[in-house]
C-alpha cells in the first residue's frame, strides 16, 4: 500500500475559520489515512459534518473521542450524557465508515508498516498534579486560580460515579485490547490526551494539567510494542521524543491560537516518519 499516515485534532469546527481549514484538508494520494484524535466539536451535528466530509476524502479515517465531543452542551439538541453519548458518537462514526476505539484495530501496511493503529478512549483521573499531594488540594488550587476545565460542568460520567471512575474502567478495557495484539506487532497509540505527563510541563496555566491525562498510561509505552503516540488537547502542536519514542501533538486549536503561527494550519505526517526521528 502506498500513501501517508496523516493526523490532525482539535478541529473545533464551530468556529467558521476552523471549518474553512477542515474544508481545505485533502489527501495527497488515494492511499492516505487520517487520524482524528478528538475535539472535532461539541455538537453532534458538527461531528457528523466533519466525519462525512473527511471519510469521503481519505482512504481510512480513525477517530478517538476528545472531551468536547463528550460534553452535554446546553445548545446541542442531543442531550445524552456520559456513556450513552459516547455510544452515539461511536454509532455516528460507524455510519461513515470511521474506525473507533470499539472496533478492531486497523493494520497500516504502508511505509513503516505493518503496524496496528490503536485509537483509544482513555480519560483523565486528576493524577497530572502540579505540586499537590491530593486531587482535592489540586482542585481547590485550580478553583482559587480560576483555571477550571469546562468538563467539570459539561462532561458527565453517567453511569459512573465520577470521571476518574470512568477513566479506570476505560483503562481496564484498553489494557485488555492492547494485550491481545501480537507481541511483535508495532503499535501507534492515538488518544486525545497525552499518554505521558511531559507535554503538560509547558502549559501557561499548570493547574490545567489535572484535565490532561492519567499517570497510568505511561507504563503502556514499555509494556506494549509502541512505536509512536499521536494526541491533541493541549493546542500546542509539536513533536516530543521521550526515551526514543516520538509523541506527536497534532492540534489545530482555536483561531486565535493558530493564526499567529508562521505556517498555515494543516495535516501532520506521522508516516513516513520524519528523518529527525527515524
């Protein structure tokens, strides 16, 4: 198979400028795949619009949910919460032939393959704490500073008692899925949140790290045959190499964030891998 493995996240197509960016996204060849690590938008209708458009253009589209898709936004006619909302999103993806965390992991046979592409649905559990011993102390400091993720008000964990309980359940499900893969098969992990804590160290507001991942996923990079991770959420697009492993943040972000950048927003090439990390 010829083609490239491309990625972009945090499309936030509610913004008209972002919608125009998405409308301009096109593959370079018929064999190009697209990874979408979440935050297409808050409204189910926006998610449908983007999936319909992109699934018609790319050979394979792989989606992992972001926190914004999981919001029960007061302006969305679809008021499903928690697990029910996630299941609707999965059904929506499948209607357009888009791969989800609930589907068999597809095998990339292009350059750098064969390898498994594993879209993940792993939340956060408040363990990315900046200098606070407990979740309660860290949350108190965040509220005092005014840096509180909107998830606290719009991301409902139903039927789980808390977001961290939902996270624990998703960790268990994902570990079982990854363990079923052949031990010699390389894996690229695609998740909305970073799978290691290091990317959060440059956040302008360190309190926000609470809503950015879980310490539990770092061990997966040693336990399984992971060769790269692809994530979004932080709106700080860059490549980090940690312990020889490339971590690609592929966020578009909000217009006010990407407009000042020196280059136009677009797709990140994951494979073929850039020479600097080959």
